[in-house]
C-alpha cells in the first residue's frame, strides 16, 4: 500500500516563481491536510479539506492556495514563492476529522 | 500559535531505560494524539487518547491525560535504539469541532544509545 504519496520530494525555486505540490492518497480517506514544518518546530496547518469539494484555511494560509481535485488528490500551490516559504511540506489524510492522520514523507522546498 | 508545549526538548538515554515526555496544552480538547517522526520521514501516528480517558496503553507505550492540568505524558518502556526519533503531541484545538485541525507541539527529540 502506497498510503500518502507526495511529489516532488525536493525542489529549489527562485523568489517569485510558482509551483504546485502534489499529494495523493489511496486509503479512500475523506479528509486531507497540508502542513509545513520549519527547523525545530512542530507542524503548522496551512489548509485542509474535510471532504471532497471543500477546503478551508488553517493556521498559516497566506501565500498558498489549494485544490481538492477529487477524493484522492489535494494539491498545494505557491503562486509567487518567497524565501519565508522555505520549509518541509507534509500532506496528510484521515478517514474523517476525528481519526488519526496518515502522513506522506514530505517535500523539501528551498526558495532562493 | 502552537497549542502544545513539550518537555524536555531533547532526551538521551541508554537502551533498556524508560523515556518520559510531557506535553501541555492551552484550550479544551476532544482528544490528544502522539506521533513519531524518524529523521527525514513523515509523522507516524502512535496513540490517541480521548478527553474522557485518563490512561491508555499500546505495546511499550503508555499515555496519560490530565485535563484538569491540561497535560499529557508519553512513556516508552524498555527503550530500543529504533525508538530514536522525534515525538510530537497534537490536540484538536478548541474542542468544539471534528474537522481534524490539529495543533502540534514543538516535539521532543529522543536519542536511545545502544
């Protein structure tokens, strides 16, 4: 079982470039999430999708947009990348909002 | 802002010893979860304890929850080198919704020496 798959695993961008991070889950989960993790920090929620067709802001949504393409896929877009967005991005999914979350292995993004 | 504060930030023990990590949070919750993160990997769910539970066990893991003190502890007994990882507590925020919006602590980095 693949679980939660994130692509790409690594990316380097220049300030102002745009990029979409992809996430797909094969567990038939309803809820999906995007987090960022900065050095020495826990995860902070960027956006989440409680169910197909819905998205909502988390703690740190500024500078990001998301699309819940279908039940399996949830993408995160940086329209104009900034150095402050250098981070490791994790996608997660759960059966519903009250169930434990399953995480991908992250996308390591550097913005120069 | 982060809901959870974890203590200690780092812990180094010998194989076979017990490891205890603590987590404090600020608001009411429905549940509290513990996750493990190995270096360079995503988080893995360990255990979930509901607000009406005081203690829960899973293998070598024991979690306690004291809602009056807004705190939780994770005990790993008879630690192994493979337990070396970062451990995070996560709460569901204000306790009024089931959206899955988790707030994570900063984590405890555990090193178990062989």
